[in-house]
C-alpha cells in the first residue's frame, strides 16, 4: 500500500476563490479538492472579509441568504482560519495583496494560488510558492 499524500496547505486569493465557488469551470476542481481533503485552504480575518465583501458585488446577484449558505456550507467547514501576527508590509506592488502573503506565512502554506500578476511576479515569499490555479490543479 502506498502512503497517503499529505494535503497541500493553500491560500486561495479572492478572485480564484470566487470563481471556484460560483462558476462551474475548471476552477471548480479546487472546491472538490478541499471537500475531499486533498488541500487545506487557509484564510485570515482580512482575506475572509474581502471574500465576503466581493460575494456581495451586484454583478454576482447573490442574496444575503445565498452568501450565508456559501459561507456556512462550503467555506467554514473546510477552511482553516489563522491569526496573522506579522503583517507583510509593502512586499507586493499592490499593497492590498500583502494580506494574502501574511495569511500564507501565518498558516504555513505550501502555496498561494492566484491569477494576480502582482503576486505571481514574486514567485515565492518566505519559502511559499506563488502559483496560478492551473499549477495547483496539476499537483492534485
């Protein structure tokens, strides 16, 4: 018998997380991966707040009840919430993205998964790989 693979610890940025959760494309495989324990998604208070805020954008046409359902049934049961004690300040070209780097460090993530060029151009941060979703899907 082969050894069971250790689940990858990942921070999924907001755009990837919203796309994976709301749209039935290739990124939906990321949802399947966390539901089946192949990845452990990590959020902090700041990254989670951004996710909730983005779900409320009018373009998604989600009701408050829809958002509560997504959060309570598809996010909170599977995500590890970490406390960020050290901020990543002025690391990324876009300072709004530093919260994802801080979350990844606090959660000892293997990867930060993003489509954001400001983050991808860093390639690594404190030993954490910064990869596009396609790279994560190839690893699963």
